[in-house]
């Protein structure tokens, strides 16, 4: 179901792909294995970087065409997602096994440098405990996402799901360990410019914001692009409407296929991210509690819905 030109690009980028499911080793897992450096999710939420799987059950299927996305989009190769046939969706048990199998295949590659990795870390990496369903595509398009999350939980995993928030009914149903909603626009005009979705999608995203206050553990992630959406005060009303537990303010990163759509100077420096976090802190219930300079990201916590950031 994946067009050949997109499939070749993904494989060149070291995606492991089986039907509509894909796994890719996060760059931070590589750094943890070889340099003992941890990712910002480890710093913020306490997950073990080298025991995390980065995966997706809908590798190229997404309703949006976000200009900051580092993944290859169908539009990048002259196609529209509407032209690509939906796959025959695998059952959740099958997707679960495929994810574990592909991840193990990747990790086994480190057996050849065991002297650098260390036997204990290698063994732990072969026994992952966390899954980030956020690699590419929109996970809520996978019709059995709720069941897949429950299978992971049953097997001792914590789960982070990152969604664009368009399918409100699915968002309402699922209960990952932490639910991320990407909110990268503050009104319809900015949404059409940045996320390049349909007009009705913006209304759906607003509907999703209204249900987040009922969810167990939630985070809004805003990817900030210079001059496009870096006026943080324009987001305050939406942040307060959602009343999520955490907000991550993260700079756009000039990597992957986003380099064909944006410029290097569209990235914000970490000190700029911290300034925006302080402005948000002064104008909302969200308070800055942590940051990671390597990833140019700041974490803010809702003072009215305090929970322990660490899992």
C-alpha cells in the first residue's frame, strides 16, 4: 500500500516496515547505548531511554501536511494522501508482535559493539518497558489503537501516544499512560498555513481540547517556528481551555524533509524557548518546571492539576 518512492525513502532512513506498522531506532536510544546520554523524556518523565520503542501503526497515513514535519510526506513526492489506498489493518495482537520483533532486530545490531555498550545495558534494551507511538503518521487512524494500547499495558509497558487531535471520538476512548496532543496553531488561519489540514479539522481539534480535562495524564506539545507561531500569548486561551497537566514548548528542528519546506533560521534558540516559557508562566496557570537544551524544549506544569511528572 505504500508508494514505492516513499517506501525506499523510509527504508533509507532505517525504518523497519511491515505492512502499515513501522519501527525506527530513536537517535536518543543510539546516544544512550553508545554515549550514555539520555533524552528529554527521561529527564522530564523518568523513562529509561534505552528501553523505549519508537513506533507507529500507521506509517504514512495522516490527515495533515505539517510544514515542520521531519518525515517524508506524500506531498513531498507529488502525491496526496487521498491517492494512497488505506491498508488492510492488522489485528492489534499482530501489530504488537511486529513492533517487538522489529525493535529486537534493531537492538541486536549492537551485539557487535558489546564492548562499548555493556552487557547489562544491551540486555535491558532487549527488554523494553516503554513505547512511544509517535514515529510517523497519525496513530488514531489505526482502528484498533485502543486495543493495542491495552495489550502494551497488559505486558508491562508504559505508553506515550502523540496525536494531531482530529479524531475526537478516538481520543475520548483511548487511555495511554500519557496522551500528547500536538497543538501547533492558534486559529484557523495559522492552522491552514502550518498544518495544512482541512478547515473542518480545526474544529475537531478544538473539540478535542474540550475533552482533555477529563483524561488521566495529558500534555500539549507546541512546535514553535520563528515568525509563524512564536507569539505564545496567542495560545494561552487554548491552553487554558484544554487544562492539560503539562505543556511542552519545543523549537522546530531543521532536520529531515522539513529542510525542503523551512529554513534553518526558522528554528528558535533554547534561550528563546525559555523566554516564551516565562511569558506563558506569567500569563497562565502553567509554570516552568524543567527544560532540555539539547532538544530545545521546556516543560510547564498546570498548577491547578498537579501530578508527579515522573512515571
